[in-house]
């Protein structure tokens, strides 16, 4: 081989080395930790993927996602978070479950965490401030706690004769239920409502709560924000229909499952933004430099089919106010 050809070949080979090295680098791994179950979240998971796509990441191509679903068992979140840390994931995303964000924060001070929480992340101790999060966490506040009073008022407008309201709460989800219980009493007094709290931390305990409802006959059921109840939307809707009980849930998934109404922020939009922030961090952004965002998009969904089933006429004013009426 001539010397000039050899040098040209050597130069081409050397230029190809960085490309080959990049091609052989494994795709980063994102750990997604949630209190929900996978089958209750297809719309939201698709939104998370969309957020990643907006930043140039596609699952199975240049990023891999490891899912950890607690199935409503909050006592498992610490174990699942520790597992993701052991897997050395590049980012941990915790959309929609405050307890998951707190478990991830306790598990690592170095791996970036992108949360989606319903309460003030500053009060929760997740960030130092919204504008300057500091540390290894940032994310989205979707106001599920702050909408509790508004949702109770909408239920009252929908069923104005209902005074005795049962509230279903999950005591295992301490951060979420404590926040909701701070808002409910004052709102109930303003509206002249009486609140009876029923606790449930499992499917069996939901059945037991409805046995109490059948016995005590409250006039409506307010379901506190909780991943367990989102997971069990069909069970809740079936039991409520049996008792002809007007019900209020915290997100659209529950109204789609058959509850009478839901009011809250658009959870799919929150999951999308968590995905987008996750992608930005994979590109090199630091959580401390990404301000924690507050969602301002709320939606009221009325299930007209459920209203007919329980013999309730939905006032025109509420129908006009609704973002969607499910027929």
C-alpha cells in the first residue's frame, strides 16, 4: 500500500472512532415511580412519552424507561425508589404521587428527580423555592389540594339538596390526606355541609366504606385525591351506582370510569411536562436551574350517563360550565 493511501485510510478510521464510541454508548435509563397501577394510567403514560419526544427522546431508541408501580400500596414506594437508585437510572420521574416524590427524595441526593405533586412543593420540602429549586429536584405542582374546596362547591351545585357528605380518604397517603383535610372543614362550613370521613387503604376497605354508606345513607360522596382511588375508579363507580350515590373524583380518569363528576388539573398535561423536564435533564440541564412549574389548566367533567343511572338531573348551568359532558 502506498504511503499516501495508508495515511488517508488511517485518518478515515480515526475519524470514525468517536462515531463508533457514541453508537456503542447505552441509552440512558429513566425510572418512573408512581403510586398508581399501570392499567389505570395509559393516557398519562402516553403523555409522559410525548413530553420526552418533544425533547428528542424516544423510548426503546435513545432512552429506556423502567416503570415501578406501587399499585396504591404507599408502603412499597421506599423499596421501589431504592431499587431505581440501585439500577443507577439517569433520572427518576414521579408524576402524580406526592408520596413517591418524597420517597425518591429520601432515596438519593444525587440522581435528578422530576416530580408532579398536588401540594405546594416548597411546603413539602422538595424545593427551596419555585424559581430556584436547588438540590436535585424540580417538577410540576398540579394543585389537587388547592382544588378540593372548589370541587366540593361544584358537587354542592350539582346536588344542591345534599347536606350530609361522606368523604372517602386514604390514611396510608399521609401527605395528601393531611393537605386535603386542611381545606375541607372551612369549605364545608361555608357551604353548610356536614362531612363524615370514611377511611380506605385497599380494595377490601373500599367495600367496607360502602357498607357504611349503605347503612348511614349520606347524600353524596366526595373522594379525596389519591392514586388508590384513581386505580379503583371502576370499583368506586360500580358501588356508587348500586347505592345511587352522587360522586365527585379528583381527575378525568375517575369520571370516565363512571363517577358522576370530576374536577382538577389536566393530569395528562402534568405527565407531559414531567416528561419534557426529564428530557431536558437528560440533555444536560440541572434540576436546580429548572423552575418548578404550576399548572393553571383545570377541567370539569360530568358523566351524564351516570347522572341518568342514579336519577339525577344535571343543572344547565353546570353543563355549560363543564369542559366535557360524557354521554
